């Protein structure tokens, strides 16, 4: 059977459909899994993406981008391939890509997670013959706590900052993580959170999509001497250590990321607090998703691929790294 997806110089490529998935350079036809900048790039001839993330993609790609949006589960024909998009649970509008050609079905996972998240549709297992999975956190020691536990920790830290008369500046990725935090906190508070300017239009797009979050307002240019004591401020990691931070003094800093589970990460990055909240699957989530796909073969990409491949082979599952055009996967071993 010919490969339905291979690696080309522009990224993942489906020869039968003559389209790319999340291409890294300009191509004629692009299926986009979600709106993060390393997956959705401007300049493609035509885009297909999940309708739930269309608002975010218009921000990323431009209002006039040639975008065809699909409902989750809706099937469309691209070249000789039948394509459908299914929830990935990563961020709003994130999708797995199912490709069917001559009765063979592959699923390209995109980025995904299995933890509950009130800001996006949950991951949906999709049956397939070959499952192409990400492996960002594919090490057995990556096992996330329930999100409610992490959110409770964020709330306690925020309250402690209030008690100490400090601002609580929480760094989080501008798309996905910030909105997830706002949605999680909405079950526990109704206080207004301050936003870095980079987050404002993305939060607005989530609200327009019907996601319930804490009220927000931009930090803006407030008068000198304004007190931020007790306020929660969300900012992208790039704002750390810049003059923009001076207005919040005195403040404590935190960072919400799965990488915070690694010993020493918080200290190296000079954050007072680290919260291990990830929008990617942990090790148990990866294994569970592979099993639920029913795939006879697994191809891994992005991250700790060899660890995952070795584990799957040890369980008798055919597994290999996703191969470039013209390459041949190594023979599997038990």
C-alpha cells in the first residue's frame, strides 16, 4: 500500500490529494490543524480547517485568506482523497485530519491532549489503519495532574499575592493556554483579569465562539503610580524581563506550561512559581489515544519519537518515525 502521508520539504504531504498539512512554506493547498503560528502560515493558495477555529485563523492568516471551513466530521474531497476533520482537544478549533484513499484510512493527529478543557471540544478517537501521532511529551515521567488540581494551585498563588500586596503576573502562551486559564478560573471567580495586548484579539475570538471566561481588560497605558496589587495579569512569555513589567512592581511571576513538570525548569527561567498545565498529551494520554484509534501501524513525529516507538514495538505494535519522501522505515522489532 502506498503511503497516504509523507514528509516533503514543505512538511506533511498527501500525494493522493496533492495537499500539505500545516505546511512550512507556500503551497497550493493546505489543510491546517489549528491556528498556532507554527501550523498556520499565510500565503497558501487554499486552506481547509475546522469551522470552530475559523475566527482565530482569520486573525492569523488575514481576513481575506482563502479559507474553506469544515464542521467536525464533515467529509470533503481533495484530489483523490476524502478528508474529514475531528476534534483534537488542543486549542479552540484544533483538529485531527482523517484521510481515506481506496479504502485505507490514516489519521494525522496534529497536536492533541486528553485532559478536560472548558475552552475547546474534547479529543475524539477516530478509527484508522495508520495513526500519525505527535510525541512532544512522549516520556513515561510526563503524567499530568488533573487540571482542577493545577487550577486550585493557581488560585492559591493569586490569593497569596493579594495577601502580600503584589500583582500576580502569570505567563502563558497567547493562544490556547491563556484562554484555557481564563475558562478554568471562571468556575471559581468573577474578577477581571488584565491582559497583555497580544492576547486581547485572541481572547475576543474565543468569546465570539461562545467560550465562557473571566472578564478581561487590557493593561493599556495606565497613569504612572497605578497600583496592580492583588490583580492577576496574563502575559506571553516574551514579555518577561522587558520594561513592560516594571509597572506591576511589586509582583510575583508564574508560568503555566507542561515543561514546568521538569525539575529545575522554573528556576532556570526565573519564575517564582511553575504550573504544569499542558495543551499536549502526557504519556498515558498518548498510549490511550493510540490504542483507541485501533491503528495497526503508528508513525511518530515531533518530540521524543524514539522512546514512543521503542515502547510500541515492545508491545508488538508496528511503529516507526514518519519518513521523508523516498525514505524507507527501518524494520520493526518485537
